[in-house]
């Protein structure tokens, strides 16, 4: 996304959020973050301060009205943030203000002058550039005079502006408005709405920039997750087609398939879709690719959504693919989980984290179609788009298996992502003459002169083999028909060979007879010549 330089912005350091906001939050202006309970307002705010202090050398003040400093420090440890150390280094100041509604009722006319003095002192103590107030509802709890409330809200936002603070103020979502009091969103320069929804027993968090004065910004809802490394916003707008394209190829491990793909396999850093109905051999093809990559010394990740690791290892051994040695050598990791264990975004972030930790050269997802369970295709496609872009950006070769229904056409059942893939292998079961035959074809392979043939392939104890095309002059034969025809052809070839040998034997016999006759005649000729020479010599003596 284009970064608007006309308005000074303070980067948050939060993955994806700076892209959605076009560079960060408005510098020296207040931002309102509102949402329901459990949507992540406090965690987003504290990460804004922590990353500002650690990455951008901007100290920050976190003034809280609900939980104290020790509780906050304990809560954010799960994100890997050591607030106590930052407080000791005077990069962050935590200030807990205990507000009792009963005390507010006794005070009379309510104003924030005391808060301004306290907050100003905290800012001056560490030279703060960033401020967080959590939450505005707690600050005004117990105040029933709406006129005073609105006046003090405006005064609070104006005071933060006058001090040049890049501020975040958190607020709860109202019943009929964005915020509880219905005023905060109007006086704030930037408003970010967080939402935590549950659909079909699967929870999803989403973020939307409602407004941003003086700056362009992303207008859509963006899913986000809260993981062990903090916030991660997943904007579709972050997908830039600027990844490198390698000219080096990686073998699939199946010699005949490499030949179908131009003789070398697939490009490194490319994405390959292997689709087919149940029992066509998708997992076996992917496992062979994994084994070949590990044999070449490349680290490989396999994400499985149907079988356990032990089951995968056992099943692959039946076709001569032994994955366990590569696991022991730390060249292969297999991560198995049910698709319903996490939401789509959590699956994506889990893959991100594992890829960053393991640093593989090859990633296999088997199958992506299982992620569609109880989910809308409009959600799965953007998620996979982000995953493909992430893997390509890191030059990781990826294999995605996809289960298709036998009743649907191949072109209409690929989760709508076949156009995103560089290579598409289509596997099918063909039932004919009382038997089932597996076939494979290359639907497309970008940048490769691939084969347009539909080939038969078999799996046995020796692995996966794509058999040669057998053409009887009218059609391509497969299965037992091909085997019977090949046997008949071998019999014919054997008969021709025997006939040729008999004919050759007769010719050799004749050749030997003629050679014997020639030898006999030569002997007679030599004897006659000798007799003539003897007669001539006797005549000369007389």
C-alpha cells in the first residue's frame, strides 16, 4: 500500500497494521481503539508502546484505570514482552489510577485537571512520545452529567494534541454507536474498531480502520490474531507481487513426472497444486516430494489435516517411502491438527511461526480443502493467497494438496485458487472394464514446456512409477487392458524373434554348405594344378 507522506505518522511496529494505516498512527494526535470485551484493545495498546520504545526509541506512558501494573505485566508476558525491564530502563512508565465511583459522586463538578497534572508529570519523567489511556469508560464511570462528560472528553483529546502526544485511548463498543458515549469517534483523529465474532463455533478477530483524518487507509475488515509474538494483522492489501523468481528447479522425486514437467521438475520457490478425488495418490506424491527434498539436504515441513504423524509414516512405508529417518535427522517436521482446532487466521499464523522457526526449503499442506469445513470459500481464498505470497517471498517451494469431489469438474472444485498456482497436477481414478486406474496430467506449469499427455501411474513396494504411454493405433490403453495388450505384443515379438532365429539358422547352414563346397572345389583345383605342373616337368626331362 502507498504510504501517505503528507501526514506525519508513528509506525506501530505491529505486523500488517502499518500497512493498513499507510505507515502507522497519526503523530501527535489521539487514536481511539474501541471494541467489545476480549477483542484485544489493551494488548494492541501495550504492544504499540513496547514496540515504540524498543524499535523506534519513543518512550511511552501507559495509564490504566482497571488493572494495576503488576497485573498488566503478567498478562503481556505471554506475548514475550518484559514490561518490568522496560520500566527499569525508563522506556515505559506504568501508572495505575484507582477511580472509585463513590468518590466521583462526592466531588461535585467533575473535571480532568488532576489527571492532566499527573499525566503531564509522567510524560516529563521519561520524555514520553506515546501515551495510552485504558479505558475511557473507567475514567468517566459514575459520571451522570452528559454535558460535563462531553466537555471533558473534548478537553482530554485537545490536551493530548496540545502536548504533541501520539496517543491511544481505548473504549468499549456502544449499543447504538461505535463507542459507549457516542462522542469519542468524532473527536478522535483516527478510529480503529476491533471485533471478536464466533461463527460455527470458530472464533475470529477482525480489525477495521473506521476513519483516519488526513490520510488514505485500508477500508476493509482485516482478520488479526494474538499469538506468542504479539498482534498480527493480515491485510490482503499487503500482498505485493514483488517476490524473486528462481530459474533453478527441484525434482519431484518421480523421474517420469519430472520429464512431464520439462525434464527438471518444478521451479524453486513456486507453488504447486495437486488435486484429485479420494484415493488418487495425492498424499503419496507429496510424500515423495518431501523425501526427495530431504535426501537433497533440504529442510521440509509437512502440515497434515487428515492423518497423524505415525499413520503417515506407516502408510508411506507401504510404497517404499520412509520418512522417519529424515525426522530423526531434523530435516523433516510433520505437524498434524484438525482443521477445526483453530480459525483460518490462527492456522495461517501457526504456519508463519513454524516456518520462521524451522526455516524450510519446502512446505507441503495436505489438504487445503479440509480448511473449508464449515467455512466460506470467500474466507479461505484470501487466507491461502496470503500463505502463498508469504512462502514465495521467502523462496520456499510449496505443495498444496486439494481433495475434489468425483461429481464435480476439476476446474470448479479447486477452492478457487488454481489460478494462484504456478503448477497444477490433476490426479484421477478411471473406472473401466471392472477395474480402477490412476492417471496423472499436468494441467498447467508456468514457464515450463510441459507434457499434454494423460499418463497412468502405479504405486507398489518400490514407490511411484508413471508407466509409458501405450497406443494401439486407435486409443491410449491403461490398466489391465494395457497389460493384456502389452502381453499380446510381447508374444508377437517373441514369435517374430523365433521366426527370425530359425531363418537365420537356415541361412547359416546354407552358408556353411556352400563354404564347404567352395573349399572342396579349391582343393580339387589345387590338386589338378599340381598334377599339371608334374606332367609338364616330366615332359621337359624327356
